[in-house]
């Protein structure tokens, strides 16, 4: 995968460098993942700040100050790579130096694509404060027995790497060759040893230090006061971290430690109406999972088809429509009809039989189909209902999660398929980000809509991770055969997007995604009109209402997209404080901070100008006194 090196910069300061192998960097996704994780670690509260980096090099690399500790190890482990020290064994001095590593081998597996383009750190390296200086750093000539420093822009080399990283596994690269050491008759150079002083200086003459101490005090007051005032005028706002966040030219952070379910800036043109519409609706999306546990029995006599209980899940999307925790989703997902329920149970039983070796995988469909009409799913007793547990997750979600961040919920009411196939859920958490229904929406053929719903690329169902997907679709027609008049669209977001939403250009909901039973693939290309959603809410006595945090968040978006970053920051702060589940409020708050240039003095401290003036006066007095003392000393030295 790469290596970690102990290195020395041009000022003789110790750094540690993580280098991604050039062959690995050429594989799709690895360069982006390397840069994304490095930036994310740097922006985390206790993460190691980046000293130098070049993510566009053939072998991308990033350097950290020595005080940051095992930063390369954190980086590689965050990428899911094993981190092992390279064993170093001495070899005969007479042997020619061996290459440090062999030709990198192809790397198996590709990480998931990272949204957004990581911002490379370019330009001349900047000085790093409080880094340790080597005693020999001031020398310009080569130090005896010390290998020459190599430029950091390529893969660094060192005669004694402090903690070099090993390959990701034994198949990635051959073991590195040993590295030569100093000649046997010369002791190794110790950069930490104190330099030997060969010339003893004569004792300095006694000096009058009283006045000079006063001058120094005045100068110190001037420097400290002036620096504080200048910092107050130039800082973006009080309390900002010393390390500025990495930002793209658009002002949005290239990497963020937050994990919102949707990243509008990565799925639409930056600062576009589409991005704003996705930003409005995105925080209210909910991943819904319902877990059913029961026993499969024969309808006729109630005999158990399988003695062990069976558990299976149904997963779909939903949207918060009332900040007190009310969510609209798909009825067949959260409260399926008996035939759908028993079909899922039989499929789970068949998969278990395959795992036990008593059924072949090719016979699962036949096993389920032949027993569908004669079986029923019950509780522990024949007359009991199966156990049902419902959970909702906002932002990035995972399957089979029953504790935090999953939120328990119950089905309040559900409409049958012919009435809209919409269900109302109550989650046990308040202050959730909410979407607004557009009750006056007019949708016609050829209308363009944005659709949102949860999806996954994982092949393992049990531990799959789900994020919010979005796509621009076109209405291809309206089905007038039913009173609902649902819309048909030309594309879909996948299996788990049912219960997702279609939104207008302002981010308001105009319909809910459902599967089109008239299609052979049953794809989710049917949009149930918003009228069915409002009818269910009215029947349940629930109003579609935005909360205080929702209005603050929308006000922040208005300011952000209008270029008023100071107002946006304040509004996003309020929204995030009142609705912690809205991670997009925190992400856009950081984007607004990054968009403010260094010359923006809005919010600067009023005390800065008088402090600078006072510091200037103190410095002038110090200069006058110093000049007078020098003249007096020169005059005395003539006698």
C-alpha cells in the first residue's frame, strides 16, 4: 500500500511522512480516498494537522509534525490498511546498498468512491511553530556520517526510518531489503547529542541591564498588544481553530468529519438551485427498517413448518413531515399485507435451510412459491401476531441497528395500495429536520423533478450501509386509471428508494416514490401525488409543520446562497443547536466559514484598533529610549 517515513524538512525539523505507493494511487479511488481521509483527520478536533502534502504526485504523500505522534499510522488505519513496522537487519558494510522496496504489486479491492474533490495542499512549505530543531540544523555542509536529506516531494528516504509502514498484507509487496548503516569503526551520529564547545569565550563585561530591561518590556508590550489587535481584526470569528479548514474554490470543505446522509454540493452544480433544493429536503430523509419475528405454520392445521422462529427485515425510505417525529413512508414496507409477510418469512426459512445444507440455493424460489398459499406467519402461539420492531435512522444508516443512532418507532396509520400505499410513522425523538409538502403542486408530463431515496452498493444485506441518493427525472405520463392519478418517471434510485420523495425546485415535496407494479421489474418509478400524503395526515390529525430549527436552517441557506456568510453562520449555528440531527446545518456552517476570505473583518473585535494604537505608542517610546541610551553609551566610550 505504501510506507511511513521519519523525515527532516529543509529547516532541520522532524516530520513523519505517509506515502501512498504510485501503483496503488493509479488504481481508481485510492488517490481520492487517501486525500479525503488525510483532510478529514486534519479537520477532526484532535486530528493531526498537515504540515506539507502533495496529493497530485505520482506517489501521493502527506507530512505531519513530529509532535503529532503516529499520524501516518492513523491515516493508513483509517483507510483500512494494516500498519506494520519494517524489520531492519544489518548487512555487511562492503555490500552495495539495496533498494528499499521491490516493485509494488497490484492491490486487490477498491475503496468506495469519495464524494467531492479533496483539496490538495500546494505551494511552498510553511514554517511550523514549535517543532523540535536538530542541533545540526544550522550547518550548511553535510554532517559526517549522516545521510543526505532527500526532498520530500518524492518518496522520502532515510537510513534509519523511525516507524516505516509495512505492506497492507503479505501479498501486496515483497519484504523490503535491509538498509545499510554507518561503517563499523565510526560511531553512529546522534542528532540529539549536545554539540561540543571547543573554544571557550571570554567572560563578557558587566552591563547595565536595568534600563535595557525596561526597553525590552516596552517592546514586548508593543509586540504582544499589536499582535493581539491585528489577530482580532484578521480572524474570521472568535473561537475559530488555529488550523484553517481545507476548502475548495467554491468555499465548501473538501473533507468533513461529519457524515450527512446527502451531500448536495457533490450531487448538483455548486451554488445552483438544484443544490439548494437538495439541501432543503436532504436532512429530513429517514432510512426505515422493520424487523419481523415469528413462526411459519400451515394454514389448515396450524402445524409448524419450521420449529425455529424466523426473523427477516424490510427496508425502505421515508421523510419527516412534522418536527415532533412524524414520518411518512411506504405502507407495503412497514405494514405489508399477509401474503407479502409470509413470502418474506418463507424466503428467510429457505435461506436458513440452504445454510444448513438441506436445500440447494437454486430451489429457494420453488420452495417459497409452492408454500405461499398454504402458510401463515404467527407469533409464538397460532393466534398471536408476529413480533414487529420498527427503527428509523437519519443521515448515513446501517442495517440491523437497534440502538443509537437508530430511533424506535411505531406505525400510526397506513393506507392500502389502492388509496396511495402511504403510511404514517411516529419516531420516539423530537426536533427532527422536517420537509414541507407542496399541497398546490401541479405536475404534468415532461416536468422535471428531483427524487431522493436511500440506496446502497453493498452486496451483504445484513451489514449494508445506506446513504441518500438523488437524481433528476422526467415525468413520462400520468396514470388516470385511478383516482390518485400517480405520475410515472423515466428513472429510479433502486430497491430501497420506495417511500422516498419527489421535490420541486424549491425543495418542497410533491409526491412519494412507489414501485410500479405494471413494470416487469417492479422498479420504483411511480410517484404517489402529495394529495395522498396530506389526506393521511388529516385523517391522523397531524399537521405538516416546520419547527423553529427548520426555519433557522432555511434562513441560513438563503443567506449562504446569497453570499451573506456572516448571517448564514449565525443561522446554521442556531439550527444545529436546536436540531442536532441536522448534520447538513453543520456542514453548510463550515462552508460559510470557509467562504469568508481572510480580509473579511465582519465580527471583528472593537477593542482591536485602540490596542494597536497603544502598542504603537509603546513601541515608539521604546525606540526613543533605546536610541538615547546608545548615544550616551557611545559618548561615554570616548573617555
